[in-house]
């Protein structure tokens, strides 16, 4: 997606969000019975202002010459190959993988507990995404979890969810 | 006055008080380093530890945690673009850019120096002006606070220069997100869709962790690995020129921070944003702002420290907390059987002046502790990013969980992380969004109260000379730079 289309799409989403917020907000009452501002005042005013500003931004983006968007740095991309020799396509894949692994780790929390789920996430990212050696990844994951456990669970006494297996 | 200062030094400089002050700033720094844990959580968590201490010693230690945590938050803002608390958000703009250019050590050092100078200035001002300023702060009702918040939003929007529409759009988006939860005044639930977790609103810390920590990590993955930062040790050190260049920014930041810090509720966040906005307009190096200008670190850091100290004016003299952390400290006062208010200066002079002087001692300790450690902290950037970012994800998510002990917070970080990533991709500014989110509840509260004062008529705002003056400043902040630019352009055309 070109930077210009991405900017227009983002502002388009905000037009919709602003309009929907104003619409729902109007249901809360713009003013109270005694004429003072009601629960819907802020949502309506902000929703309308947001939609208007977003429309102005869409128009401004479309009127700007295409080069200006690239100059403004919207959606900037570095050269296709990074210092580790990864192409933009590979990096996009890595990004999707990290988001997917993160989502999976959070789904795992009720089973393994928060610390173990996130420890597995660290190891999975280091080995699958970053292609680090499994032993090094396990070592980093174990040290990180140990430090976090001591600081948060032991010293600060944060009650961590331990999940079904109930370890830490 | 001199007797008060001497009494303060006499109280604060006992071995026991200096030791606990040191413990406070050290623990505060460590707490500030942990994502999700800021000064408020730090003071609240460690409050029970102080129950066995003398009240003055306990308060000195808790105050040490307060400004220690602020500095800890600065370290993560500079090194990994993850602010520990809202007051450090602005520091990420230039601090992180400095770190990327191998100057993290200098950014951290100028932050410590700026905070130290701000502490000296604000201490001198506090001692001279605390009682009259307390009277002045009383003049600031909801109407005046509403005007101040509008000014703050305008200043932040003007950060964006030519892209002011996008700045305004994000500020409004932040304010809109802040409307989620129970409405001010009417207690009606808004945009909660039956979810009880949303009744108290979208929690700010989780949003911040998502936008800055997770959003930045995802952005970096897509941008690809950059060449590792291999700065020489001497590049990590701050130079005399850095200090000289930053001095005007530190002095201006301290003044702005102090003035905003004395207003109840305004706090350090507003001060750091305002100071950065002003510096971006007046600094000789303004063209480099956002690209690693050292003044862009010095100014907000001085401002948030000065504001943190000045926050104690309404807290001590009026019994009104200046911000969330001083609200917890106010609770500590009552636990120790002390009643903050106008009489406190007369009934407990040793405690009040001892506490105020301890800010100075605490900042000396922070400087001594952190100036040599700044290049050491900066070495963290040498860790390969492939290992660093999974650890950032781990600590950020655990930090978010620890704020409310609720998995909802962790999911919020995930969602706002994706939003933060998309915002970076389409170049939407985060600072106005964050300020909108922080100020949203305060702004609505002031708006509801102003509406009540005017019996539904918000025009009552223009009956307050202070509010009119502040609104005039806000208009000037938008109009004056445009008029000046137009005049400069016309002069240039005339020359051609």
C-alpha cells in the first residue's frame, strides 16, 4: 500500500470512528435537564471535530503532490535489504509472526500462567523469528523469567496468574 | 527565611535522613526503569516500608522515590523509547533519536544535570514563594484550569509545525478515548459495551506501554535491523558544549515546570509537554528538534523535575495534591498524623523545610549516582536487538499486568501496540494523543464544573481575567508563528 493511500485510509477510519462516537454519544444526552453539559457532550463534540479534521486531512493528503508524502516520511521504508540481509518481504513476514506468537502467548496464559507463556514467547521469537541458537534462546528466556519473577512476584508481591498448571 | 532554610538543612542532613533519601532515590530509579511502574506505584507499594520510620524520614524517603522514579523513566525513554510515565513521553522524541546516534550517555547525563539545576531553582523558588504561591493557586478554579488545559493542548498541537491538522486530530482522538467509562458529573457509563473493565476508563499506563513499547518494537521489526550502535565511550560522555548549549533550555524548562507544577492537577506531564513546545519555538537549535536535539531532552526533563517539586506547594500549603503521586504522599501525611494545609508551615516547620531541603539533597544524590552511570546504562543498547526486543515485550506485558493485576491490561497493551504500530506507519503523531488521553478526564471535569458555575453557559469562562489571558496565549501560539512566517516570506519576496 502506498504511503498516500495508507494515510487516506487511516484518516478515513477516523472519519467513521468520529461519526459513530458522535452518534452513540448523542444517546447519552448532550445536556442535562438543568441545561448543564451532559454525558454525551464530550463524545458528540469530539466525535464531530474528529470527523471534520479527518476529512480535512484526507482532502489535504489528496491535494498534496505524491512526492510530498514520501518526503513527509509516511510509511517510510529503509532500503529493501537490512544489515542482517533480510528483505522487506521477509521483515513483513517476521512482523506477522511476532504478532501471531504474541497473540498465541496471551491465549496460553489461562493454561501455563503469565510468566511461562511469556517465557515461551521470548524463546519462540529468538529461535523462530530471529534464528538464534536454541540453547542461547533458552538461556536468555530462563534468565529473563527468573529476574522478572524475583522483581514482580517475590519483591513486589504481584499475584501472577499461574494458569491450570499452577507453577509460577 | 534564612532560619527556615537552616532548619531544613539541619533536619535533612542527619545521617539517617540522608541514608533513607539515598535508598529512596535508588529504589525510585529502579522502579522507574520497569515499564508500567511509575512514581505513583512506587510510592504506594513502598509506603508500608516507611511505617516504622520517623514521619520526616519517611516522607523524605517517599519523596526520593518520587523523583528517582522520574529519572528511571527517563532512562527507558532514552534507551528503548519506552517512557516509565507520562511526564517522560516527550523525552522519547529527541532522547531516543540521540540514543540511535550513539549519544544515549549524553542524553541521560543532560537529563540528570537538568533535573539537578531545576531542583535547585525550584527549591529556591519554593522557599521564597511557597506561601504567596499557595494563595495564587487558590485563584485557579475550574474555569482557569480549563483554560490552562486548552493552552497545553494547543501547544502540543503546534509541535507538528505544518502538520498541525494531524496533531489536532490525534489530540481529539486522545480526548475521545478518554471519554470511555463513567462520565464526569452524571455517572453514566459511556462506550463500555457491558464490559466492567471499561467502567473506570481506558487505563493510561497500559495505553502508553502499548503505543510506545510494543508499537516501537513492531515498527523496528518492519524497518529491519539497523547497524548496531558502536559509539566510543568518549562519545557517550557529555561535553562542556552540550551543557552550555542546553543551559537556556534548562532554565526555561525549570521556570515553566515550576509555574505549572504549583497548579493543582496540572502536574509534571503538562509541564514537560509545554516546556518542549516552547523550546521548539525559541531554541536556536529548533530545526533539529525531533532529530536528536539535546535541548529537546534538557528542557522537558528540567520541567518535569521542577514541576514535581512545585507540586508540593498545593500539597503542603493547601492540602490539595498536585498530581497522582502527591495524592499518595498526602495519604502518607495523614497516616503519620499530619494535616497538610495552611497551618502546616507554622505547626511543623522542621518537617516542611526538612522535606523541601531534602529535594536538593536527593537531586545531588541522583546526580552523583547517575552521571557516572549514564554511559553504563547506555551500554544496554549493545545487546543484539534480536534478544532485546523479546525482553522488552516480556517486561512491558508483565509491567502492564502488575498495574491492575488483571489480564485485561495485558490485552489492552496488545491492542494499543497494534494501534501504535499503525500510527507510526502512517506518520500520526503520538504526543498529542497521549496528552489528550491524560487531560481528557481533567478537562471534562473542569468543563462540567464551569458549566455548573455558569448554569449551563460556558461563556462564564470569559468573565475570568486569568482564563481570558490564558486563552489569548493559546490563540497567540497558533496565530503568531503564522503571521511571523508570512511576514518573513513577504520580506524575502520583496528582496527578490
